């Protein structure tokens, strides 16, 4: 039907926009990392004593003597074929550094989302049902305080209590992940980073869920549904939630990129060997290929999450037809 | 089983209040009693805020947020609804009593298909599922006169027009064959012709299904033609109740009398009489609530609460002088006609306006003239292009073609490009005073702005004085100069907007639905004021409105617009007495009328 | 009190006893408990940030004043760090950066983004489309990622921090102003001003700006709190303030290495950051509540 094709078109547009964003990230990252000339890079790597000939040789070896767009084209082409190049800071293949990290970060982020989203929605619904009550107001104040804490403060707090004082969990995730072999030991390394991320996400999303459901619960159609004698369950989950869902998912989609950026910090706090930690390391050493590769992978991850949200909105929102027809 | 006259809902002594922020209770409805009988419609009339909606909801035991039902009974076939638990009420709501809210666009869930919304009460109350449910849904939509019901079931509410949405809402309300139907302003905001079709459908449904129906509306004329019995509310009390015809023809309460005198008519040009003052915001228990505004008030009216009294013919009123009031002649007299000059002031020729993305042009080749000091009305239903036309004249919308001349001089399409003198001469007044006055400016700022821009004869030092003179001219009480719009009532705000328009000393006043957001009694005072001021200052008026009766009252000449074109034009007296165009006749026929032809 | 005006029988009783103009932002903040707590904590933390430098028991950057990584003692109330510097002294001077940089960056973002947003919304058409697309484009880039890439490329400095944070917030604040303006300009008082032939500047400043201040102020407060967290985080990651200068974020990071020897070295600055951020958040929340207050009450079910 027309409704379906309109949805397909919207989804197609969002997919194209996602790819465009990815392209943009690659240009920005590559462009910015090219601001430093070969001489700077060589000096940073070999010290200030090296001669001009050595610099020339170095820049030839890594193709730094070619114009930016040529290098960019080659890099992008190779990247698309799975070759991320060699770092000229560490001389290690970028893919051997980045890919295992990426896998761990993916697991960490998605587990955190999987835990945080349902909890947030349930808390939000719980609050919206009793707006203004003591329970609602306490949760509200608590969420303001928790949301105010930077991830690294929460992380350090958890680390101090559970790893240092109680000793239940590893202080240093890297050691646990690299040397411990048993699944249980590996899993333990995920607990604190995941918990920190969850604590960062829940107050935001719960707040948004409370707000949008509260709004929907005050609408005339909710009153009308109640006055048709429909069961409370139907009124809340079918009538109110369906309408609250669109702004909720939208708001979550906008904030999720923000919130998932927290993974970078969280990894750093727990010395968790993911791409976030990799990015911070590469940033402090100006390791171009690593920064670029990680930027692109993280960008891709964020885009996948926002696209998922967009699909959900397209599914929830019948008005997209009207929008597409206009 | 449908015995006409059998009482299905018996409401007795209902009092309702809202909890104030400090926890105290503000009683807004007091001791309201009425009965709904099978096959009949009880009209509940009254102005904004008098407690109609609160009464309607409380009668079916719905506790609106913050409301408290203070006392009373509401018996549905012997069961007092006010004492039931939510659980039991849920079994009655939707199956025995149905409620239709004012705006179907808001009361239908935008995220669910019509079919899904219809299926829910059928499943919950009647246990209908699957094909049985579907058959009933199709049957329901069919009986509401919706075309292609099977397809309609798969569509979302926003894919229907306003009138169709209200039909869907009615189908939902009647899906489980209720005994009682409560309607709160179900046609407010719809075009008159649509309103006429819906009320006709409703009348049939009430008779066919033997429904006991409560119809809440601010529109006395509509209720007079539709309802069997009529109750008039004022300040939370019913002040007059009886057979609709009796109430309308011989009012026994001064408020009803004043209210009827404020209603304009298309049948004859009559002066509408406003009611000065405002109703109290909560019920008055120690005097007649209407006493401060009543022209027949006696000291005795203030000594205690006035009881509802019925001289024995089933037509009761809450007034100690009801026998005298009934014999008084109706208020209102013939309206003094405008005296248009002979010179042409405004000439509009072949105007075409289109919005990007719209199907056809909103205004399609409209032309007319306005003479000096003339009052020209432009009527039409929503979407007929009347507001766009006015905006084009004001220089707010660039026309695709056509010309506008003021005093023989061609005007630029946008206001900024027009010379200062032209911008001074054309002034605008808008529909909604909430949005036409900047909430962050004081009344002084608002009215002084055009003076600063256009009036070289007023030195800065005299601005404040001039503003005060203007506020006096529009009959606002003194001391409002430094108030903000939010501190004034709707009627007062519209007066400020008028003062702002007249502050520039215009020769042409463009009015867009100026009174449609106001209660009739306030509308009447604004109409009086505009007629008086335009007369005094010899200002021409172009009056755009969807309300033919208002145009009849204010204008000496009128244009009828439809789909962007003028379909009929003439002196109001002739036009309304003997319309030639079939569309004009259809419009006139759809208007509920109080006065006999 | 019902003085009848001499013109007609209208009385001053007609005047609605309502609040007229909504109260100023600061009064709205002080009106709520939450806001008052926020202002209280915030004032205390700000006092430390501004005047703490005059009360340091030791020079904050002096190495080896006490033993390395010691716990609290009478001489060093909060102990010392791994270089033997006095933690309390460093705490008293270490809060400047994380409040100054956000203030400058967010103000710039607000000025530029707000101007663009207001102009786009009012002008509409191509101007608006270009501005809106531009905002969307920048917003599609993950914030921390842009900032890290910028620091990787340009090295870190206060200028780089201010500029990149401004770039992150500019479209977000601009979009809010644009939305608010779009809502305001549908009002008929704007049409009335246009019909009077007022200039664009007069319309934007006289008619629109006063009406978008409230939501904009709430957004501004919120952005400041985000930016403080952001800068603190960058400092924690070692990408902001350079040693030996004291900074709370840097102290948390350094202290993390010896958290089991001298926990206060990391917990004290972490608490300072938390207090500042909580205070700002409470203020921003009070303001937001004030702006979005009202709304329909929920239907009883
Ligand atoms: N939720 C509420 N909280 C407090 N007071 C309310 C509430 N709803 C209505 N009121 C007050 O109760 C009185 C009656 O309101 P109600 O809505 O019943 O009037 P109405 O006759 O239906 O008006 P309208 O014609 O404008 O719909 C008014 O004074 C109004 O201000
Ligand atoms: S009781 Fe008195 S004041 Fe009230 S309406 Fe009758 S005459 Fe007027
Ligand atoms: Mg009502």
C-alpha cells in the first residue's frame, strides 16, 4: 500500500543520510589528521635530530609526499577492502590493533543498551503513572543527581567500592581480558564498565520516557479511551504508549550518540581495551591511521544505532504517510 | 424497549469543585439536577467557564484531574454511578453511557487505525472478535453515513475530514448500544453546513436508538433548534430549564434574556446587546449569582440564595421576579445602518493567491470595491480563502496576480515596500487576541507602537496621554497601561487590539474573525464598539467571518466566498432576504435560527 | 475595589487576578527547592574556585613537599600525590579551567547558533534550508569523536577546546532557538508588526527575542552543565590541561593509578567535580521545569 512505500522511502532516505554522515566523518577525520605535515610526524617519531633526507625517505615510505586527496582516495579504497594500513607511529597493522578492540566495545555498548533501555522505560512508565507523588519526585531528584555525574566520576566510584574495597571485580580490565582465559573471568571485566554506562543512560532515558508518556496520558484521546471503559492496560500500553513512543524513540535516538560517547571515557577509566581506549591513546600520540580507523568504526556504530531508532519511528508513526505525501 | 420519555439518567443535586493549589476547594458546579429521557435531547447551554463540561463529566462519574465530586447522585437505571468503584464504572462506560468530546480530532487516537479503535470496546463490552466484530464495525460506520466503511477501517483518524472524524467518534460512542449519550460541544469548530449534517444525523440516532442524550453547547440558537428541553447554566448553577421552545420564546431569567439578546441573527438586522461585567469564577451561595450584572436587581436578590422555581408548567427559573421578567419585551432594537460615502476607497481587482504545494489557488480572481466609511463583510466556510484575501490586502501575502488600489494609488505587494502613509491607513485586527498581542509587552507599549511609527502629530511626551485616550475610547477601565495582556480577559484584550488599530487613525480597518474566539455576550459588546467607532471616525471596515449572522449585524454590504471565488455579492438586506446563489442559500439554510422567519 | 469606569459599566473587577508576565529566570530558579539547593552548592563550589587560590596551605605545584602518595594527615589534610604535592592545595586551585572554558564556548555557541537559528526561522526558504542542513550535518557527528579528532590533529590548547566545544554546541543551541522562533512567528503579533512595515531587526529583537528567552535560558543552563562535564572528561583523559597545572579532572586521572594507596587523591577532586556538576544540573533543571511547567494533568485511570 501507499503507507508501506512511504515508509520504505523514509527508511531509504535515512540510510542514505547515514552513509553520507559516515563519508563526512571520514573526510573530517582524514582532513584534520593531514593538518600535520610529514616533517612534524617524523620529528615526533624519531626526535628532532633527524635530517631532511631521512624525513623525505620517511614520507616516501608512507606516501606522505602525495597530495591529500590522493592519499585520502587510496586510504578509503583500501579501507573499504579491509586494509586499514600500518600505523606510522607504532608500525603495527591498524587492523590488528583496532578489530579486537572494536569487537569488545560492540559487546560492551550493546549489552549496556540492552540492559538500560528496558529499565529506563519501565521506570519512566512507573513515574508517569503517578506524576507528582513522593515516589515520582524522589526518582526525579535522584535522576538529576545521577545524570549530573560525569561517567568517569561514577566509574571511579564503582571501581573504588567494588574493585578496591570489596575486591570482587578486577581493577584493570585489560589484564583480565588478555590473560584470564575462563569465560567467567572475562565476563567479570565487563561488569563495571557496563554498570557505569547503564547508570549514565538510565536517568536520561527514564526522564524522557516519563515526560512523553505523561504528555500522552493527559491527552483527550486517553480520556476518551478511559471513558470507553477499556482496561487500564489497553489505555496505557496501546493508546498512550503508542503515541509516547514516537517522541521517546526520537529523543533516545538523538541522545544515544551522546550517551554512547561515554563508552570512550568508561573504557579509559577501567583500562578496558576497546576502541574508546584505543582512540584516546591514538589521540595523545597523534596516530593518524588509528584515529581515522576508529573514528570511522565508531561513527558506523553510532549510525547503526540511530538507524535502528529511525526504523522504529517509521514503524510507530503512521503520520509518515501524510509527511511523505506532502 | 425504547419507551420515549422513560428516564435513563437521573442527576440530582450534583456539586463539583476543583482543588486549588493551596489545597482548598473551589466549587464550580453547585446542586445541578436534570434528567435524561429516552429519545430526547437535553441541551445544556451557557457561556465559557460556567461549568457545563464539568457537569457533563461528573454526571457519568468521571473525575477529571484535580476535580472532586462534592455531593449529589447520578442514577442510571436505579444505580448511583457516583458511588461505584472504577472497576464497575469501566463496565458501564462505553457500554451503557457514552461520551463524545468536543474535538474528534483530539479524541480519536492518532496512532491507531479506526478499525482498531472500534474493535476495542466491541471486544471488551460485547465479546465480539474476528469477523463478527468486523461486520459490526462496517455496519456502524455505514449507519453514520461514512463512505466506503471497509476502507475507512484501515485508515488513521487524520486521514479524515473534521466532519468525518466526528462521525467516527459517534460510531465509537454508539458501538455498544448505550442508553445514555453525553456530547460536549460536538460540532464546535466545524463549518455550519457540516454542523447541520451532523446534528441531523444525531437527531435520527437519538430517536432510532431511544438514547437519553445530553448535548452541551455554548450555541443557544443551535440548541433551540435541536434540543427538546433546554437548561441554561450560569456560574455553576442551572438558572433556567424547560421545554426548548418555551425557554427561547419567553425567558424567565434575566440572564437567559440577555444571552438571547446578544445572539446575532441572519433574519433581520438587529442590534446585539452585550452583557457588561463578568461572571464570578466560583459559585455564589449567599445571593443571586447574577445580581451584579442584572438590570432588574432588587435588594431582596442579595439576601440569600435564590431557589429554582416552577410556576407549574415545567418551565423553572432561578429568579425572584420570574413572572415579571417573562412579560418583558425582548431586548434589542433595529440596528443603525452604516452611512457609506460615495468615493471609492479600496479597489481590489483579479487577486490570485496560491500557497506553494497546495492544489489550487486559495484566492482565485477576486475583485471588489470598498467605499469610504463603508462596512463590507466577507463570509465563507473554512478554506474558502477569505483570510488569505485579507492578508493580501494588508501586504502580508504576495498575490500571484491582480491589483490593489487605495485611494486610486496602486499598492506594492508587501507591506515593507509600501509608503508609510499607506501602512498607516490600513490597519488589521486579528481573530485571536491571545496571539495578536505580544505577551511580553505592556498595554502601553502595544498601543503606543503605531503612534510612534505613524503619528507625527503626537510628540513623544504626549504618547502616554494619547494611549490613555484610546483606551478610554474602546471603553477599557483605567489603570491598565502597565498591565500585560495575560492580565486581561479575552474581551478586554480584543479591545486593546482595537485601540492599537485605531491609534494609527486608519481609513480602512481589516478585521479577521475578530469575535469568533469570544463568548456571544462579549462578541455583542465588541460589535457595538466597532460599529460606534467606525461611525465616529468614518473608518471603512472589511469584516471577514464564517458567521453569517455576525456579518448581517455589522456590514451593510457582503460578499460570499467559496473555493477562492466570490459567488455572490450584494447589500446585506437584499442578500440575506433573497439569496440567489444556491451556495448562499445552502449556507443560510444550515444556520440554526432563534427568530422566526 | 470595583471602581466603575465613567465610560461604561465595566469594572476593574473584570481584570483577571493572574500572574501577568512570567517571572524572571533567576526568580524562577530561587522559587523551587531544587533550584535553591543548586544555587547553594553552586555558590560554595564557585567560591572555592574563585577564592581558593588565596588559601592554599602549600604552593600547589611544589613537588616533594610531603612524602609521595600519602593518606590524610595533620600536615596534609587530603594527603599528597605521587610527586609529593599537597592534594588540598591543588584542589583549591584546580577548578578554574572546567568552568571558564565552558562559559566562553557555550556563550559563543549561543550567540552564533542563536543568531543563525533565529534568522533561518524568520527568513524561511533557502536561507533556512541551508542553515538547518548545516546544523543537521554537524549534529550527525558524534561530539566526543569530533573533539578527540581535533585534538589529535591540532594538539590541545584552550583555543582548540573552546572552538571545538563551540562547534559541538552551536548547531544544538541554534536548532532550539530556530524551533522556538518558528513557534513564536506564527503568532499574529508578528504579522501585525510586518503589516506595520517594521524592519526584520526590529521584529526579531522587539517581538521574537523576548518570547524565546525562557526556553533559551533553560537550554543555556543545560549546555553549560554538559560542557563542564565534557571539559572535566577531557582533562581526565589527559587531553586538556597540561601538567604541572592543577586540575580536578587531571587529579582524578593521576590519582586513579594509586587509588588503593591514597584514595582521597582521586576521590576528593571527583567529589568536587560531582558537586559542581550536580549544582549546575539542579539549576538547569529548575529552569527547565519552570519553562515546561503547566501542561495537561494526567487522566486518572
Ligand atoms: N482542571 C481544572 N482545574 C481547576 N479549575 C478548573 C479545571 N477545569 C475547569 N475549571 C474551572 O471550572 C469552571 C467550569 O469549567 P468548565 O470547563 O466546566 O466550563 P464550561 O462551561 O465547559 O466552559 P467552556 O464553554 O469554555 O467549555 C471554570 O471556572 C474553570 O476555570
Ligand atoms: S433574582 Fe434578582 S438579581 Fe437575580 S436574576 Fe432575578 S432579578 Fe436579577
Ligand atoms: Mg466545556
